[in-house]
């Protein structure tokens, strides 16, 4: 999420869950529970039917990446909805923003997003992600990691103001022991456990750590404004260390690694400045919030040679509730394999179902919903 809404966004998350609990029974839209079969809505076979019985599930890393390229070439795009801040909220947000949207449109989004950070935890419920996967969908997971350089749990910290207190290389596996390193690597161990649960369930995860690193509001961000930052090598070392830790130490080969940036806004770093290298990245994404749909910095990101995605998107202040969802899909189809729209919060109508023409978008021939995902073996 971008800096201009980050603090309101955190507070709104707490408020929203109270609203969901207290008012969901009075909502005007019907809600389809996650366990409800799609067959009562769909004329096409669900993707899960293609991998049921004795048929192997072909949704592995290689095949998904090849499928994404095919979608872009065919000017199709998968629709996605983010489902909450912190792992304990995923199911509630799923019911609110995916279930109710399905009740309105008879379509489930193809991708759902969740987060393994924001709040302290050593137990991460992932059943909602597994259920969506088992119904034929795809999942993406972000990590708003705890700031290991200060007491308590918080992911937000102005990295320019506090640059002298941030030592990213001190968190590496090979670094000497410190309280910051212990805090960070303990959380890595916890999130690895959650990702292992997903691997055990056969889920391939579109994994998005350390996002928006070219901004100044997460502790892993820039250390100077106006593209004058000097900590790129430290960030790349931290990314590569996490990649090696999860891939080799924990054996998590079910992760599709996603480098996800902010647009170039003038005050921040270029979108390619922190790229950790092609050997450590599978997808490249951008988080774009605006008054209208768009894909800023497309050419710069395309130059990295990876498949592109819209890793976060939605309307910003002044445009809440007024985005044309059909225009969003049309604008991005042929450029991105999927888009993940953020959820709404108090005073901010950001989610798909809270904006215009969501039914037209969900039923567009350009848009791939959960029942239409068909990942076949790559050639």
C-alpha cells in the first residue's frame, strides 16, 4: 500500500473487521461461502476438476509462469482480490470481498492475496488459501515483516529519517549475532512454517516479500530521497539471503518470487534500482493506486525480462468507489498476467465489489476467473 494511506489503512483494518462481524448479516449482497461448489453458477468446468481424481495437479512453478506468458500473449488477465492484513483476517476478508462479489456476479476471482505480517504471530492459519487453491484458484502472499531494529511489532518506519539505525546486512545468516538478527530470523522461521503448510497442501505460492522497497515507509526501504539512495547493495544481499534461506535451508521450492515496486513518483528510487538479479526473481510487479487504472513504468519494468503483474492496485483518495473495473481489465490485459486489487477499509472503497462495473469486468472475455484457470504442462 502506498505511503499516503498507510496509517489510515492500518487503523482502518481494525475498524473494518468489527464492521464485518457486526453488520455482515445486513449486507444487501448475497454471499457465497468458500465451501459452496461453483457448479451451480458455472457453465465451464472448474480448473479443480481437471486435477481431481488420479490426474496430477499441473499448477507448479514452471507451468504457472508459462501460463502467465500465454495469458499476456492472448491479451487475457486473471482477476485478483487481496484479503486482509495479517493471517488471522484472511477468511473474514475473503467472505466479505470474494464471497459477496461471487454472490453478485456468479464468478470467483482467480487469485486471492494474503499477508503473513502486520501483527506478531507464530501460528498462521492458511486454510482459506488452501481451500481457494483446491477450488482451482491461485494464491499470492505478501510479508509485512516486523521491524527488527526497534522494540515491539511494527512494519512502518521512515527509512530516510532513521537510516542510521538500519543495518540490513546485520540480518544475514552469515552476520554476527545480534538482537535484530535474532528477531528477524525468528520471524523468518515462523513464516517458513506457514509456507511449508502450503507446500504440504500442494499449493504453489506467488511470494512477494520486501515490496515497495523503493519507497521510504517500510524498514527495508530507501535511505535517501530523489533517487540518491546508497543502500541498494545491502537490500539485494538481504533479498538473496532470504531466497537462499527459504529455498535451500527450508526446501521451499513452491515459491514464485515477485519483485514488487512503487511507481517512480519523483521523490523515490527508480523502479529497477533494487532489483536483486534474475536468478532470484520470477515475476516483476508494480503497486499502482491512482485516479484511473494504469500501468506506470511499464517499459522500465519490461526491460528486466520477467513476466509482469499488477501486484497491487486500486483507486486513491478522491476516486474511491468510482473506478471502472472493466477499464482496469482492458488497460492491463496484454501487459500483466494478473492484477490484485486491494481491499476496502473505513472511508476507502477500494475493493472490486465497491467500485463500478465489477459485474461487467468479472464476466468479460478478457478476464480469467477461478473457473477458467487452466494451467497445463509447459512445452
